[in-house]
C-alpha cells in the first residue's frame, strides 16, 4: 500500500508559541501557502479550539470555477504543539462536507527560541469516489517545504505583540 500522506520538517529560529500563534491566525494562511492557491481568510478571528470552522477564498486554474471557497474544521488544537484541520466545502444549504484530507502542523520546541516544525498533508480518509476525479497529493512535494519556509519567515518577522488579535 502506498503512503497516503506527505510531510516535511524544518527547524525555525523562533519560539514554538510564536509559530503556533501565526498558524492559529487564518489571515496569515495565504502568506504561508506554498502553492499560491490560498487567497484570503473569510473568517478572521484567531483559532482557539477544536471544532472551530474557518473559511478561505481559494484560486486554482484547474478548478471548474477557478475561484472557490473552502471550509476548514479544526481537528486538533493543542498550543503550542499541534494544530490541524480538515478541508471541505459548505453546501448551498449550509451543510459542511469534508473530503477526507487534512493539514497538520506538529511543533517541537528545541529550546527557548528554536522549534522543529513538521507539516503533514494526509489523504488516507478520502473516499474512492473523490479519488476518481482528484489526484493526491494535488501539489508537488516541494509545496510543503515552501510553506514551511514561508511560515518561518513570517513567524520570524512577527513580534509577539502583533499576534494578540482576537
């Protein structure tokens, strides 16, 4: 059986608490994204708990509409160690439907100002009918590494004071 997830790891010269605060702010996700698909957060409050929903505007040239929205549901919220979310969509009737793939960031403090960050994209729960029209993973492997570099740069230039928005 082939692997149904990909991951990348990078060491940041930034404390884990600061990295986690950046990840918990949906407004930063477009700057972190390594593909350019994530456009803008539609829900701006910072993430605070598992079960929380946040939506993002997206763009992909191969998507039938080009521009579309995703709804994400926080699966794990364990500051400053782990944050993950399922990605799906909101139907016209307001019902949320998730495709079976998720994003997960695991942060391991290596000292007061250094953090090992692992980003994982997992599609092991994607049902067969979705696999018939979507290829997994839908991006090149360097996407995860690019995203981690973007996150490291953003966290390094973000002061703790600017991360205290509600």
